[in-house]
C-alpha cells in the first residue's frame, strides 16, 4: 500500500481547507464569542436598567 503523491489539484484543495480552518479557528470563533458574550451582557444591563433594577435593590 504505497501512498500516491498528491496532484496539483489535491494540493490546492488541501491548502484551501487549511486556510479555511485557520480562518475559522483564529478569526471566526473568537469574534463570535466576543459578540455573543458582549450581547448577553448588554441585554442583562438593559434589563437591569429598564425592567428589573440592579441586583439586591430591595
């Protein structure tokens, strides 16, 4: 069972997949995490400001 050398098309596909993985892991996941956590914090802040009041206020 010898491994066949990669063709030019397979090398390009592998490179594209690696670039997509790096983009998702380094850019997309951290950005989505910041957006989701910041959005949750903003919602809690607005609810405290307009609806429920600050925690422990009586």
